[in-house]
């Protein structure tokens, strides 16, 4: 396993739409392992393959306190979205240091494959529903800041550009 470099907003590679995984084989499992290691090391609670510049529809999530309950979603599809719209403060490993409220459906049903290539369906609410929608957005070339006003987006880009300058 290896830690991969996380692409940062507003890098245009984050806008690429990811392709479906055709076969869940060992190369996909190696990639999932790298994604998990990269997420844990960051540390974060979710990562989409897009964020490490691999444009395949793969997501890893771990919402557990002990960081020992990895969830893998390959080719995730939102079958239905409902419940009350809920507002949650989101952050992203590709947008370091930025946390903003985003409104999304509170409950979703998602179908995906696991790392053995087996199909499963889950009903998610709360943080898992937020996280899944955030990560599926990445696979579709969308970052959570795209849900915000243009003014906020330009302020965030200015803040990140300053961070990069200060780090240089
Ligand atoms: Ni993100």
C-alpha cells in the first residue's frame, strides 16, 4: 500500500467525471488499499478516487471513532434521495482548512459493489448520507464548494492561494 498525493481545489483534475469500474480485480483492490491508507493518514473520513487523480468510480469512507470500519463503494449509484433537507458543515481533504454549510437530502438509498465485486444496497442517513453524497459528487467532477455562492467560491480560492503562497 502507498500514500497517494491528494489533488487540491481548484485543480481542474477535480472536475473530471470518473468512469465505472469494469471488473473488480486485484488492481482495484490495491487502489482501494492506497485510498484507505491515504484517507487515514490525512486524516479524513472519506475519499474519492478522483481526489488522487484516478478517474474511476471508487469511494472509501470510515466514520468510526476507532478508524477500523472501512466502507468501500465501487460504482455507487443513488437509487433514491429523500427525507428532509438537512444542513451539515462539510470539509474536504482537497479543500484544506475550509468548512462550510451545505444543504442536501437527509436520507438516500445507494447501490454499489464492495471490494469483492459483490452488489449491496444501503439506506443511509445522517453523516453517512452526507459523506456519500459529497464523495459521489467528486466522482461527477463536483467539489462541495460548488454548492456555495460564487462569491464564497472565489473567497475560498483566494484563501487557498494564500495558503499555498505562505507554504512556499
Ligand atoms: Ni471531498
